[in-house]
C-alpha cells in the first residue's frame, strides 16, 4: 500500500488501496497441494491456521517439498 493511501484527506475508497491478506492453509491440506499452490504464486512460506484464523504454524515450501 502506498504511503499516500494512508493520508486521511484522501478521497480514495479503501477497496481501491487495500491489499489482500496472506494466503493461509488449513491443516487438512496435503503437502503436495500446498507446495503446488505456493509454487503457482512463487511463495516460500505456508501459514497454517484454523478456520477461525488462529495461527497453528508456518512451514517453508522447501520443507513441504521434502515431505511429499
């Protein structure tokens, strides 16, 4: 998000300047599935959460590739 988007005088709608949150995974996903999704987006880390958004852990793509 550009610093100018935080200017309180800006008339720009929030949805035009907001960035999406990080990709998260549920623990039931297979390592193969997660690796494929990470590779598609060129991401290095998988954030694992509950459906309510509670952090369970973080796994590197490299570790997940070894677990396949």
